[in-house]
């Protein structure tokens, strides 16, 4: 080999050695996250059957599909035998993969379709809800992820990249939820619209009023956003920021648990203050985003970094590197998008 080829080969080997521990951590956390999701899927199926029997008590006239596709898939509320048969099939497909500790596209594809079909009754009463969207998307994306019982032991760069894109697909839904709010509020502010916008002092009250009055509940928790000045506005801006940057956490393992923690808090606050319930989304976030390498240290033995060390260009990068060596996940805070730009902007004032 020529000196140039040797140099390129050495750099590539060093790069592989540098990212190998992260790939192993990625595979480890994802493997146990998927197993947790499969256990939760069994609980979800049980809950779905209970929900189905409640829907049977509704008048049949209320069942109305929102569009042609839903009407084609489920023109009417299915009979008990059909619904329970599809539920049993989904449980078997899920259990087979759980027991075998691996993903099979041939089993996961029909499982994802069964879960989608079982969820349709909740979208079939005159409105198209996005309830359970995160759960259904997770099972859909699992079709494309190769996973087996040795995935958490053997670092695989290609599987690790596929896992990153799996998380990107899930978190992109939150990024869209954050981004669409920005032009919406800017339009109302720039046009001096008389409509109540997100930053209006009574925005929280307007959001909560319909749900709470529908359930005939008192507005206790919502008063936190209305009684204290600027709490609602600051909370909204923080929410839009974290939602908008969520997709970037897919490619930063250190950042994933922090973004997931905020999203869980976001859903909990929405349940308490606005009666917007996304319990399944919270459970999916807990299953897939927990740092299992910290929860199961006896099983996870990280290899030390080797190869050429990364040369930090800024003080922020140096702090990231130092903190990452001592407290891996704590360093994730320093990977929040915008911090680097903020540090570079404030640098002249620090001299």
C-alpha cells in the first residue's frame, strides 16, 4: 500500500474504533427498548379489547369513517369473533418475536398491519385522531431494523445507523408539531389578527376550556398558566423549541433521554392542564428511550475509546468531550441545537 493509502486506512480504523462504543451502546439500548415495547404491546392489546367492548355499547349510527380509505378498511364496527381473532393473531406475532429475541420482517409486517386495523375503531366516529400514532409508527419502522439476540453484544455500525433513522422517524412527528406552530403564530402577530394566538395571555385558558367544560371539571391546574405572568408564554416557547429540535436527538444518544424526558413532561402537563391524554405515547417513549446501559450496568460493559482523539475546536466542544468521558448522558445537555451558536456569539464578550 502507498503511504497515502496507509494514512487513509489508519484514519478509517481510528474512526471506527472511536465510534464503536457508541454503536454498541446504541444496539444495547435499542434491543432492550424493543423488548420492552413488545411487552407493552401485549398490554396495549388487552386495553384495546376492553376499549372495543365499550364501543359496542354505542349506537351503531355513530360509527362513521372520516375518509374513503378508512371506510374501505373498516366500513362498520367489526363483529366480536373477527376483532378477537385479529387480536389473537397480533399477540402471537408479537410473542414469537419476543420469545425469539429478534425481529423478523415476515412477522413484523403483518403485526404492524394488525395493530393498525385494531386501532381503526378509535378513528371511526367522525374524526381522524392521531392517538396511538407513535406506537403504530414504532411497529411500522421495526419492519426495517435487523435485530437479534446478539445485537446488544456485537457492535454493528450499519445497524446502529438504521437505529438512528428509526428514532428520527419517531421524533420527526414532534419536530413537525413544533415547526407548524411557528408560521402560525407569526402570521397572526404580523397581521394583527384578532384571533387568540399561542402567546396570548388567555391562550392556556382557551386551550383548556373546551376539554374541562366537556368533562365538567374545575380548572385547577390550568390556573398555573393564567395566574402567574409570562409562565404560559415561556412554557410555550420552550415547548416549541424542544419539539422542533427533537429529530436531532435521533443522532445523539446523549441527548435522546433528555428530549424524551421533556416530551413525557409535556404530555403529563397536557393531561393535567388541558385534558389532552397521550398515555400510550408516554409508555412508548419510556420503553424506547430509557438508558438501559445505566439501568443494566452488569450486562453492559463499554469498551474504552481508542484511536485518534477528537480535537476540540471550541471551548464548548472541549467541555462536551470532558463531560462525556465522566458522565455520558449528562453531556447530552451540551448537544442541544443552538448552544454552539450561542457560545460563539457570546465569545467576544468573554474576552
